[in-house]
């Protein structure tokens, strides 16, 4: 269907084109003006193509005399409104032909009959009032006839009779159609809500995401790696087994924490301390600058508070759980649409044979320990270092062959709201991963020294040069590059609705607007009154029975970047907003004027009714106007939070 067919319906038998959304025929010479006035959303190229099609129609009537009208027995013409208050002339012409004149007022019919048929009104002024309402003996017309019209302008305008049943039948049918239309609409909305929930649970990409992290995530390839995955399955893939649950994975989780605490113990002063200052410097040599502004050398810092250690250890445990569930499993963990052509995540992963062999041994030991009743700590499980094999996995250009890098991509999803991580928050996860890797590189080197395989400092230096540099094609090299990119994005990004204050000029800048402080209260008050009028009179359709509420009673979430999330989805607002999502639809259904404004006969629609495109376009335009002025409320909040000024609206 091209642009012309979307806008117009060409009735060849009548030699007219009917605008589908406006519900009337358009005079060919006025097509350009009609498109400009009623279809402003069309581009100039689209309008030009439509006009070319109109000019190329050979049978289209170019004057009012070339229009062909249907006989009275004809069914209603599609995309035109039907009027049931038509007045039909019963007179005849001099040649004996029945007059086909139709109008919609008795006065108009009287004027027609007086001039066309010499009719004289026998009703005189005054007299008996009841008898004055009786039918005149010489009345030569018939009322309440179904009629339509093609054109709405000048001499092109003419009503014609159609066969569409009696008024009472039509009213009852219209009520049934209206009821069926809104019930079907409710079913469609419920299905749409279910589809939206399912769609929001699937990773789509970042094209419509508002967060500034979007460009860097696209650059890292995360957008392609996670596309199509369900977010709840992502969360399940890295979720740790419950602490009261048995099984081998729980044993792996406990052994990982024991290993990390043992490694941390070797970092501090005491008989087991092996982490020297030169070793700490070498571990942190991937930094772009080795000297801070105050002149001190930056080195690996093993000192972390209890909360940070818990979070860091959790990341180390999650990668092993992910490796077992996704990378080492022979089955697909993530569900996929059957018609998807993209490469599945599990097919991208290529753990090495050595990784799989070591993990198989770890799994067997964990299963033995899970079923053992002795309760003794088996150091064989803790001593298996799959981590070093994950760190040393060389992938080349196919970076997501690495299970470690694939796991880090999953960390870009917020676990609670399932939205996308902001640059700073995502960077925190990557920093935790880097710290764990630094600790494990030191731990592996220290254990090798105890076995007589070299000195800790030399082993750490050799390992860091191969796997912990921004220039190497290894998982940690990629993660370090991600981290550097996120630092740059975080530094340059500006928060939503952030206002800047110039103390010297006494000017507040919000987006592209600069205001002096004395102008702000007046402007805000004016915008507030405009928003109030648009909201209550236009957007709320003047309804008075909608529940009023104060904004402070509603709860909002800080993670508003989650796709499709609004405060209406907050569970604490459910009792306040109950029924509000259907309030306007219910108001339209109850009101005949609103039904006539928003609904049209749509014989191509299942229920016989359809939304009037012109009315919806006007409503959407009001929404855009409301949106264009409402951001000043956000500026007011920003100013108040900054303590520069406070306003009361």
C-alpha cells in the first residue's frame, strides 16, 4: 500500500477520491491544500507523490458536474459518515422524474420545494399550537432518511439518499457496535500489555535507550552479544544458588570464597605475607598514568571494606556459576525464537578443552564433597584454579568466545530493574572483576614460588604483561579497554534535567534555555497554568469524575531508564491508580459527543467502528504541546535540589 492508498480511497464508479481519515471527498484542485492542512505529518516528498497520483487518475471528476451519485437503493459509501436526519423531496420535475434532492433541515427543504416545485406553505402564524405541529396537508417531503454527502465545500456539496435501515435500528446497531468496539479494545489492550511485558523482558538493543551508556555498549559489541536474550534468564544464568541449598554448585561457591580469603591473607603483614610493594606496582601497571597528581605511585590496593569484599567475591563466584550453566553445558540455557537468524550466545562461546577438563574435575570433586558426610574441608577443590585458564584465554578478534568476557557483558543488565547500567555503575562491576583478577594473579604466582617454580615478582610481571594490559587480545585486555571507555563517557555525560548555575552572570541554564533568576518564578507560574489547562480541559477531555491525587502520594523509581517503565507500574501506587488506565476510554464510551468525535464507521474493521485519525492526530498534537512546556517543572525541581532557589506553585 503506497502513500496515496493510505490517505485516499478512489471510487471509480463515482469519479471521486475520499480521504479515509477526514471522512469526505476532496476536490482534485484542492488536494495540495488538503494535505498541507490535514496531513501535516507527511513529508513534502510524500505529498508530491500523492498529488502526482491524483493528477494521473483519468476518470476523476475535475468539476462538480462530472460527479456520479449513487441511486437511493445503494448501500452507504465506504469512509463517509451516515446521517439519519435527512429530508427527502417527494416532488417531480416537469418531465415527471422524481426529484432526488436531499438536505438535512426542514427549512432547507421548504426553500427547495418553493423554488423548484412552486410549493406554498399553508401553515399560517398563530392558531392552535398543538395543531401547528401536525403534518401539513401539502407537505411534499419525507423526514428521517439515511443520507451521505461526498464533498463539504461550496457548489460541490450535495446530499444523497442511501439504504441503511431505520433510525431506531441504526441507533440500536450503533450502541451494539460501540459496546463491541470497546470490549474488543479492552481485550487488545490486555494482550498488548502482555506482549509489552514479554518484549521488555527481551534484550532489543540500545537505539531507543536514553542512558548515555548506549554508544559505549554498542562499541563494545554487547548490543549484538545480548540481543534477543530474555532478561530474567540473564539474571538466572548468573544467580548464585541459595545458601541453604545443597549440590555441587554451592560447594564451588564456598570453595571460591575460601580461595579468595586465603589469597587475601597473603597480602597483609604477617608470616604468610608475600605481597611486596614492587609486586603491587606491577599488578597495577596497566594504568595509563603511573603517577598521581600528588606524585605518588599508584599500586594495587588489597585493602577493601567488608561490603566491597562481599560484592567482589560475589562477582568471582558468579562467573563460575555462569561457566557451569552456559559455557560448559551441552544444552542451551537461553530460550530463543525459532525464526531467529542471529548466532546464539551459546554458539558464540568456545571454552578451551583445558578449561572444560579442569571444570569437569572441579565438578566431580564438588559432587563428592556435597555428598560427603565427614564435613572435612577438601583443599583439592579450592586448589583447582580454573580462573587462570579463563584469564589466559586468547580469543583474537572473536572476543566473545571467552566465557569471562561473555559474563562481563551480562553485568551490563541491572539485576533489580533489568534496565541498562549507567557508565559509572557498569564500571564498578568491571573494577571488581579487575581487582579479583589482580588478586588471583598474585595468589597463583605466590603458590608457584612455594613450589619452587620461580619468584613471585617475576611471575606476576610475566603474567601481567601477557594478560593484564590494554593492548593484549585477551579477556582482561578487552575489559580494561571497556573500563577506559566508560571512564571517558562518565566524565563527559550530563545527567537528565540537569541545570547549571552561573554565579557571576546570575543565569540559570537548562537545556537550551538561559534565564535570569528574577524571570523564573513568573515563567514557571505561567507554564504551570498552561499545563493545568491542557491537562484537565484537553487531555482529560474535561472529565470531572477522574480521581484527583497529589504527586507526593505517588511513588517513583530512581531507575527510570528501564525500557517502558513508568510510575504507574510501581506496586505501591496500585491502590491509587486503580482504573485510571481505562478512565478516558470509559468516558468516551459513555459520551455520545465524544464517540462522534473519536469514532467513525469503519467497515474494514471487525466491529464496524474505527478510531478517527484526524481526532487522534489532534489529541497527539496536544500531548506534544503539553510535553514541550512540562519540562520546566523538572527545572524547578533541579533548582530546588541545588539550593539556589525555591518556588511554590
